C-alpha cells in the first residue's frame, strides 16, 4: 500500500475506535459506572495510588480494575489482595491499551454491582494519549523523581487530561529542583480546566485526602 492510501485507512480505524469508545462509555453509564483512565510513566505510582484509593473507598464505592502491562500479572495480583474484581491485560509489545482490548476485557468481567471502573494504562506518556478507552476521566500521574518538566515535554497527554496528580511528594526534599506549583502551572497552560492534586503514599506523612474527596463525588461525564 502506498503512503497516500495508508493515511485514510488509519483515519478510518481511529474514527471507528472513537465510535466504539463512545458506545462503551454509554453502556457503562447505563450501568451507573464511572470510569477512570490512569496514565503516567512506568514506576510513577499508578498501581500504588489505585491500591490506596481502593482502600479508602471501601464501603463507599464498589470498584473494579483493569490492569494494563506489556507482561506479567504482578499488578493484578497486588489489586486482587484488596478483594476487588480485577482483570489483567498483557499487550505484548503494544505501548498502550486500546478500545478493542477494553471491549474484550469487559466481556470477561462482571460489572453488574460496580460503581467505579479503574483502568491502569501501560506506563507511557505518548501512546495512551490518542486512545479513548470509554473513560469519563483521564488522570495523569507525574512523580517527583521524573522531574518538573513532564507537562512541557509531553503536552499531548495533558491536553485531554481531567486531573494531574503529583506522586511521591514525600521525596521532595531530595529533589530541590522540583517545584509543585511550577508543574501545575505548566499543566494549566496546556489544559486550563485540569484539577491538581499532590499525594505522598510512603514515608511518615501520607497525603491523599484531597484526591479521595474529589474522586468520591465524581459523576459520569461525557468526553
Ligand atoms: N517514596 C514513594 N514511593 C512510592 C510512592 N508511590 C509509589 N511508590 C513506589 O514507586 C514504585 C513504583 O510504584 P507503582 O505503583 O508500581 O508504579 P506504576 O508502575 O506506575 O504502577 C514502587 O516501589 C512504589 O512503592 C510514593 O508516594 N512515595
Ligand atoms: Mg503499575
């Protein structure tokens, strides 16, 4: 196939995927489910945040989780420990989840008694940004050791984000060049409506309350 033919084919596939994602979102809304797509670098703290959030939502929201990784069920096992429904997707060599993988996962997981669906995307700041997974909210994690310039360097993923969470703020004392307000300012320059949170999930002082207060009241939303 030559280049001029390839581009329309790719555009058609992307458009079809967006349609499927919109249908999935509608089906989830019909069940009263709010869906969150957690994105960020590998090791940024996505699974830890999901674990700590599940703990604090116990008795308030019934949660199910879809875990995305190239390989292993390590993260799914971590989540299973909390007694919630969890399904691991292994993408092999693919750097993101897509709506076809999500559709297949949704066939295998019973969501009849679920309020919140958490999707942990493959750790990556590029590929996941162009894939609607039928989520209501896109949550980007930026961890302190990654440095303060992630929104500047990866603006595309921030453009469509609903919230940015700075993780590992217990490590701020070791990263004096990291300024929380600077990262938030850069993120808001890209997406003025973005909500901002800080968390520290290890160390002496756990910080997570503002995030929990926000997520507890999250309602279904059209993208
Ligand atoms: N110091 C510190 N370490 C954290 C925090 N959150 C996660 N980690 C650690 O960062 C590493 C990667 O976390 P994980 O949740 O697996 O990241 P993921 O790859 O984004 O899912 C693990 O060793 C966690 O214990 C935090 O708030 N502070
Ligand atoms: Mg993980």
